[in-house]
RNA sequence: GGGCGCUUAGCUCAGCGGUAGAGCACUACCUUGACAUGGUAGGGGUCAGAGGUUCAAUCCCUCUAGCGCCCACCA
């Protein structure tokens, strides 16, 4: 006996254990050695993370694909694993250290710190995997990988070295986006533009001195969002002030300390006479040139722009063009974003000594950039060089993790020549080898790759893949896959350069400790996304030529969110094509983001995450999964409502109860049941409907229309099978008149339920697997878990005559129920059903279905008459007139009114159809089948109108 | 400044050239032997607005309004 209700929690753990025992998700099962493989790689979640709604959606969709293909006999590898998530993880551990008031990472040193991170990984890693299992993700968990595993690290080193040798990885000194909080470089993609708008206004002409305290208050809230206008005094060749001033505007006053030029546009007449002159930089005293450069936009600011090559990407370029005029980078900030002056040799170079530097240094040296900002403004105002301050809305770059303003900063970093790698990646999508679904994401992909910049891959962090580069005292840099190789290369280089004698080299080679002390390894680690970019082949064992790599690469589909198209998808394309000479995946399915109620991206830092595990606890994993699938229409973000999940929990209950009903009515599986041999119309009908639902579901899954697939299953199970097949079957199941029909119906129900479990399995794996097992306890033993199939065999055709018969019965029952309800007749009021001059077919149908009619339409008897009994309510159902003799029960005036409404409706329809059919253009230009369809509709409406009119007339006399 | 998307029932959303749909909510009725996490019936929509294309437009095109996202060199 089945339990009275579906206990999701109990079933989930039982079924999980079953999958584990049977190794159902294992790739390369021997019996599928000859099967076509199907492979996906999971977007690896942060190893120390927790499952959020985005993961739940992403993995539900992947699981639907994996299970569907597995049930269809494919050898499925869904490759799982986790990501070390460099900055994110290091950040967590550093925060925990700070919270515990323990020494920070620099104090404890690299080795000790890394131990702490590994400890944290050991402690919290694996939670996400457990959560994915709770969701039902059918990954081959035996193949789980981690981006810092030895194997994957080997792949990373090999790729880095190879790219270096190909000239596609290089070290360069240029401006990078520097995160002063984490004190590391970050890539362009990790920079978010945030709009800032200030609220302070002041002009020198206002007669009021600058109220620095008031400005300070405003800046304390938001240091950005103001435009400051500075006057720079123009000097003559002798360095004497001419009395002219040139006004520049800036949003970052503190960078003026590093100004080395002022640029104006060569066409700007206002400044034509000043080009070639110099200005004396206030507070600093440095003489800097006024240069003509096209970068300067006469429309913006004052048309004259201060040039700070060390702290602005554009200025850096302008500076390169005007190096001869002295526009060199002078760095005035340190790694933490503090003003750095005292020991700054470059800063004082060429500066007259009579300036009051002591005062400047006292005011700003060592001050945070935002503190310095206010002080510089104050000093400029006191010296009379501040012209005005105005609020100015503009975008300010912030680190996506640190959320602090990033600084363009001049450093040595490693770069990947993304432009070169991007070409094949673009080509592969352009020629359709890889396709995006929905297709419109391809434009996003093209736009980014076509304008791609060098990818800064070095990070001044400790948690990650340390860059395999070693430096020697004799100035060499050795990029090698291993320490030994690097040492060998260094010694050879030392000999070649003459920095080492053969003897010295031999000595070093014999003394590894001394060698290690001589060579210094690059301390930086690689961007997390560098290792993620290799995921589709590194997880398959590359650089070894493994059988898995051969069998499963390229993967079939990648399922991911649009937010990581650039971070991840594009880079996997680049690396896959470069290192495997082959696309990493054929399809890229881009799903929506699950957003919070305001449409904002869910993130831990915002604290707006909905916990999927809580929903699973409350409604079951199946309900959550079904909800996500049903809502995953292409092209729109998902706002999840709990009511929806509850609705699909009810759906699970419905299925459970339908299965119980089957059990109670002896619907056991019959060995060798052949759908083709079924005779009863009702059974043939449901088998046809089941086949249709299976085809619809399969088609929808294969084209990534998850919502259509879910809805097809939902409708078939509830609205077709439960509402009609089971209801119509009750008289046969619960009667004793026709044993053969009963047995056939029982067998059919068992068969259709099996099909339902299978159709449902990709969406609701726990419930379906459990019911499959329960139903498998009797009859022929199951070959294995449902997870391994089979997908319902298709091929039962829906017979038109049967369709018409069942359709008529269904409509008739509906009409009777409707009219009773509408006329205020109690459902249980005694009334018989009279067929008025029925066709032979209707008569036999009615006879055959009389029991069902009695039960479902609540009529007492089914009779036949030449004409409708006086004062009866008459219905026209698919051309057949039926009457309910309700004289005395219903108000005849109400019945007349009902018929009149009915007639009006039909007339309106006829007017619409006739209007079209009498339009010559329509007849001439519309496709024939559309015209024919309209003809049929007109005929049907007219026939219905005639019969309704007849019924209406009959009521007149009463 | 560029690009993408959205606007359909009270709410959340499907649909997409030819009869406008779902879930939830709402109303009325139903303790009928699978299921009240249920059943039956019902109310509710000039498919944002304006033009255009078409025999035919919620659907295609253009514009307008509102909302959202992504990208872009911070004067």
C-alpha cells in the first residue's frame, strides 16, 4: 500500500541513495560504450559558496538536459566541479581573520595564509556539492574536479607556458585597474561603472570663502560626483607668470599632483596662443607644457584638460604622444590609494625648491586619496587657484568585489593577447560551429570580442595558480612548466649571458637550496577565469590524451547565465580553439538571471538572496525544479514567487494520488503490454495523447524550450489524464460488467503512468523515481532506475474517430455541467439526459458512455426522443441536440435569455467569418487551408445557429 | 553616447500573422469511495500609445511614452 501522501524529504534521501548505489549518473557505463556520448560541463561554483537561486536555475536546466539524454540511451557525462574563486575566497578568509582579530595575511606570510585558506576550503567546501545533490543534479560525482587540483594546475601551467612561447602572453608595464582595497590588479571586466552625483556648489565670484567643512561633510558621504575648476598660471620662457591663466576641470583634484601637461585641441581658438607655453602647477611648482592634442574636447569642461599620465588611461596615451614636451607619468599614489610624496623622486624632479613643499607634504602625504582630495581643494582655494565647484554626475569605476573606486595605476603585469585569440572564437560563432540560444546573444558576444583589450591575468593575491615564471639575478625571466625546467633554463641563460661560469652553474645545479635562493618565482597568481577558461578540457584530463578527452570533447552544450558570457564563455572559446583546435561546445544556452523583486542581480554582498534550500525543505526539490523550468522562458528574467512553487508542489501531490488511485483499482503493469493491441476507444485515446505529450516534451527539451516542455507534461498529466481518462475509466474499473475492458483499462493506466513518470523524470526526478520503484515492485522487475530510461516509446497514432467520440463526450459533460451551474440547478438535482433525434453515432456513443455521463454530468438516465420535451433546456454539442427536461425546475425566461445570449454569440462569430469570406482579397490571397478553415467554421456556426434557433422556438409555445 | 530587452487578466508570466492562454488570487457551488495540497462552474483583457505593411496585426516595421539591463576614455 502506498503512503497516503507524498513525503518529499523522505523520498529525496531514499532516491538519492538509489542513484548512488546504482551509479546511475556515471559516464562511460559499459553497456553504453557503443552509445553516442552527451557531455556538458557544469559552470563550477565557488568551492566555498552556497547554492543560490541562480545555481538552482542553472543546474535544474542542465539536469533536465542530462536526464533527458540519459533516458534516451546516450552515454551522458555531466562533468561537475568547483572553482577556487581567487579574490572572492581570499576575501572571505581575510575577513574571517580580521573578525577573529588574528594577524593579517601579510603578517602571517604566504605559506601560513594559504594553509588557512585550504583549511577554510576543507571546512566549507563541499557544501555546495551537497546542495547540488539535494537539488537532484545528476552529475557524475565520481569525476568531481577542483580548479586547484594537481591535474588542472598542470593544465594551467602548460597553457601559460605555451601561450608565452606563442607570444600570446607577455609582461608589460602600463596602466591597470588597481583595486586599492585588495591591492591587486583586476581586469576590465571586474570593473563596474557606478554613477556618482555630488551636491556641492561654489564659485569664487560668490564672495563667500570656500566652506571646507561643509564640502568635507558632503564628500564624507560620497567623495565623487563633483567637478573642480582649477586655474593654472601661464608662465613665460623665463618662468615668470604672465598673468594669463588656463582653467582646467577635474573630478579628481588630488591627481593634479601628478599633472605633467595641459592639453587643448589644436582647433580651439581660445587657446591657440597658449600652445607651446608652460604653466606653473600650483602647490607643486612644476613647470608643465600646454600641448595641442586631439584628445581634448572643446565641448567638455573648459576645453583645456589637465594631463596626469600615471593616473588616467587617456592621459597615459596623451602623455606618450607628448613625452618630448615633458608629459611623463608621475605616480603620486601608493598601492593603498594614499598620496605618496616624501620619498617620491619623480615627483620632485625638476621642481623649483622655493615652493612650500613642507606644507604640502604635511597636508596630504600619506593621506587617503579622498582625504587628500579635500585638502588639495582647500589648499587651491586658499592660494586662489580654485575657480569653482559644481555637482557633476558621472560614472566612477569600482571593483566588483571590493566595491571601492579603482585607480588606474602604473605596474608590471602579465597580459594575454586576447585580440589574437579572439579571431578564431569569433569565426566559430559566425560560421555556426557554435550557436547561441537565444540567438540574440551572439551580437553581444561579437561586440565584445571585436573590441577586446589585452587581458590582464596577473593578480597580486596568494590564493590561486602561481604564475610559472622565475627571475634570475642576471636579469632573465624563465617561463616553464616546472621549477626544474625553470632552473635549467636559468642556468643555461646565465652561461650564455656570461653571468655564470660553467663552474658556478654546475655548483648551483648540485645545490638545489642555493639555486632556489638564487632564483625568485613570480609572486603573482593568475586570474581565476584563466583556469576556468580551460574547464571543458582540463576536467577531461588534458594535457594528457585521455580517452575521456577524446570521447567527450567538444561538449554538446554549455548552460549558463548571460552575466558570464565575457568572463567565461568567450574565454573558453578562445582557449578551446587554441589548445584543442576545436570548439569547446556546440550550443550555448543562455538563461535568464533570477533577480530580486527590484530587478537587481542577487548577490551575497547585497544580502538579497533567496535560499533555494529553504524552498526545497518547504515544498520539495521537485516542486522547485518544476517551477524554475516552467518559468524559464527564453529572454526574460525570473522573479520567483513562492505561490508558484506551492502550486507545483500540489502538482506532485496530484500525481501521487493518481498513482494511489491506480493502485487501489488494480492497475498493475502487465508484461508484454502492447499499446498497439488496445481496443477500447478510451484507452486508445489516452495512449495517443501520451505519445503526443511525449513528442511535444521531447521536442521542447531538444530546442531548449524548458517552459513549453514543463507545461506539456503538466497539461497532459492533470488536464488530460487525471481529469478525463481516469474519470471516464472509473465506470469500467469499478463496474463488473466487462472483465476484458476492465483488464485492458487497468493495464493501460499502469502503462500510461509509467510513461508519465518518464516524461516527468527530467523535471521531477525524485517523485518519478520513487513512483517508478513502487510500481516496479509488482509485475516484471524493472531493468534499472528510471534515471537510465527508457524515455516513452512513441508511435501510437491518435485515431480521428476515437478522438471525435471522446471529444464529444467530454464536451457534452462540460456543457451539461455548465448549463446546470448557470441555471442554478443543483448538481445533484434529478434530471435525465434526452438525445434529440440523435445521429446513429451519437446514439451509440451515448449508450457506450452512459455510465460516465451519469457520474460526471450527474444525470439519472440517458434517453432518446424525436423532439425535445416541452420546457426543457436544450444544448447543441458538436452538432448534436440534447435536452435536459427541467420544466418546473428552471425558470423558462432565464432559459430563453440564456439561449438568446448563446445565439447572439454565434451570430457575432458568423458575422466575423462571413465578412472575411466575402472579401475577394481574402479569398484570392489567403492560403487555401485558411480559407477552407473559415468555410468550415462558418458551416459549423450556421448549423449551430439553426439548432439553437430551433430550440429557442420550441420554448416560445410553452 | 552606443547596444539589448520589456510593457498581454488583480499579481507573476507564456504566446506570437487568421478563434487571446497558464499559475496564483477572486466569486459561487460541491464532505461524489485517488486527491479539499481536491472537484465543478464562473468573472476578469480596446494584448502601453500612435502611425504603417498585409486579404488579415497582440504578433512584422517606424515613431512615442514608461521601465530594466549591458557596454563606453572619470575634463
